[in-house]
């Protein structure tokens, strides 16, 4: 019994030392979507400055599929030691519970929230070669040709899917959903003209490059990066649809590690270059405490129940 007590004390001391030394090796920043989409862009903007702030390499790993669920399922099985962090989104961690009968994880119980990073509005985009130059053009054509046109998304339950379903509900249009394994692949097909439209959070760079045309922004107000593009409401479609991006650890992560990561992210989010890069993809930057994000993420699960119902998106 005495030996057992000694071993217990030694193990406790070892654990405390490990927490105190955190981090002392590289950190995996898991993105549960393919490269190219908004989630991937946000993570990659943060990875390099985080590497400098924490003193260890922070590398992005993409593990896409099933609307973000495959990568997230794998993530919740990781050790909650801070060396694997998740770029969580409103798609997987708020909308998903109301869209999938079995996600493979519990959005309310399987995570330790760290920090809310940012929010990005969906933008209605069409190929540069599209004959549509306004929402009025799109709606008029779609009304005359029910079932002819398609909209893409990053997959079932992704913000693009919900926004597209909401768009259909509000306008009464018959446009067909084409799900992809991420918004990056969907955007490539959109630019190639294989699909007709997409409400997307990650297309700002392609809009600026002249590869896509923006017809409307699903936000309460116009964004500085596209001052001449109307909101969807201004364009005659009264809807708001955005996505949030936040950092999470698996359930049971030590408070010391969670708070250290929160402090590092908040410092990085105040860096002028990081802010410029995030704002350059249309992001509204957040930050804040662990408690703030914990309350927010839990409330979003409940809020998205109504959003999913309003969108008309079917349960899978």
C-alpha cells in the first residue's frame, strides 16, 4: 500500500510537471475539411503566429469527409493534452446535431472549448462567366427554369448547405443541392461552371481575383472588403447566414492547458497582420475567454435547432 501511494504521488507530480511544461512538442491543428475552404484558411492564418507565440511548431492537418464529421469523430478520440486542437465550426458543432441521426460524437459533451476565433458571412457567388449579374437576374432565371440550376456546398450540414436551403425556403425557388467533401472542391467546380451558384464563406479571394462574381452578402450589413455588393436583404432576399470558427480540445482537457492556449490565441488575434489576413477573407474577429466560448457554443446548439428547421434542410 505504501508503494502504491508513492507511485500515485509520483504520477501526480509527473502530470503537474507535464502541464507546467506545456507545450514541449509540436501541436496538430486539425481541420475536419479539405484544403481551400474557409475553415482551412482560418487555421492556416493562425498556425504560423501561434508557432512563434508558443515556441513549438503548430501544423495544420486536414481530415475531411461527411460534412466535417469524419475528422471530428477522430479528434474526440485524441488525448486531451493540448497537442491536438480542433478548428471547430458552427456546421459540425452546432448545426450537425440537428441534421444527423448519428454524428459519431456529442457536440455538447465531447469537447473543451478554448476560444471563439471569428465569424464569416456566406456570400452568394456565381462563376465569372455566369450571365447573372445580380440577385434579380438569378431569381428571375431560376423561376423560369425550376429544377435546372444547382448550388454547391461543403457537404450535408455545412454552412453552405444550410444557407442554400434557407435561400430556397425564403425565395421558393427550386434549385438542386450538390454536396462536396469540402467548400474548396465545391468552389473549384463552381469556377469551372459545373455548378451554378453557392452561398459560401471562403470565396472572398476568388471574388477579388475575378474568378467569381458576388451577388449578395448574407449579413446584416455590407462588408468593407466588398462595399459595392449588397446584402441579401438589400437584394430582395431577407436572410442572414454566417458561420463561426472556434478552437476546441477533447473533453477533459486540464484547465491550465486550456487557459494557456486561450491566452496564446487571444494574443495572436490582436496581432495587426493576423487581423488584416482574417479581415481579408471577410472575417469578423472575436476572441474572448474560455467561459465566454463555452457559454456561446452551448447556446449555439440550441439556436441552430431553429435555424435548421427554418432552412428546410432534411435530417440525414
